[in-house]
């Protein structure tokens, strides 16, 4: 959803988590205070027998739903991370083999690889939402042209050129996959968010209406459940976008290639 995407992009993770805890715990505490004040029978625990039967069922369903969603979203982040690592690994493979060719050709390969690495890293904020930049596209085209212009002079160079072209093809495929994943990564659909919020509300509602004569213990129990629900909502929100947020994949594999090709300082 656009709202959660805006939140992930613009709010620091610590602020999001703190805000969720404050809003959910505070809101539930207000509801709990009103219920205890307006409906004395709740405080006396007359409904506890029914609550003890229903609450474990709701808690199990809620735990299964959140666990399944978090695992699925974490797998999505791992897939995006693997795609980026593949792109970086192929670039590193090309960097290791460029010295086999002549001095002039080796310098052109190194310069083209370095230019692509810089452009891909600079492009990352745009690529994280599925948008490429002309600089990165042109750098990749120049890298392809550099290898196409090489004329091997012996079997060793011919073998390295063949493997390098294959690595360059995999690099291009990984880049395309990365951009497509970022472009199509729109997070959980509205229906799934509704299911998450509905089950979260049920868990909070049952904990707030569970009767107890000792107000301090009751408020403490509801606060603990509220923090748990807030943490779960934080995880689902932050993991919804594989290239955005605290848990997102990063351009480190591409930066590593740039560092390997850059002259020592």
C-alpha cells in the first residue's frame, strides 16, 4: 500500500516502532479504562470463562498468521539480496579476469567496470523503487561494447573472453531481475492488511476485556500484549519492501566491486 511505503521511506525505524507502541498501548489502555469504569461486571471477571476459551484460539490463529507473513516477507528480502549478490559477484568475476588481456584492453575493461559500479551504486535510491537511471543504463551498454570490441590473440584470452561474456550476461540478467523485483514489490495487499489489523484488534480486545480485580496486573498484561502486537506490525511494515527500510537489501556487493577496482589511496 502507498501509505506503508511512505512510512517505510520517510520514518526512521526506531520512530515507527516507538510510535506503534505508544499509539497501540495508549489506545488499548484508554479502552481498557473505559470498559473497567463503565462495565463493572468486566472488572469482576464474570465473562472470564468464555474469554479463556476464545482467547487461546484467537492467539494461535494470530500467531500463525503473523509468523507466516513474516517468514514470507523475509524470504522476499533474501531473494532480493541474492539477486544483488549475484550481480556483484558477476562484476567481481569480470574484475578478476580483465588482466588476462592486453594493457590497453585491460584498462578499458577496468574503466568500464568501474564506471558501471559507480553508476549502479549512485542509482540505488531510484532502483530501490524500480526506476533505472540513464547513467547506469549507458554504463552497462558501454561495458557490453567494451567486451564486444575485444579481439583475443590466443586460446587463453579466447577462453577468458567467453567466460567473461557469460558473466556479463548473468550480470545483466541479475540487474534486470533486481529492477523488476523492486518495481513489482508493492507490499502486502489491502485484504491481507485488513486480516492483520482484524486479528490484532481481536487479540487486543480480548486482553482488554479480560476481567481482573487487580487493576495493576490487568493493565500490565494488556500493555505486554500491546507491545507484542506493535512489534509484529512493525516487522510486517518494515519487511514489506525488499529494497526499502531497515531490513532491506543493500548495494554493498556493488560497492565492493568499486572498492576492488579503485586505485589504492
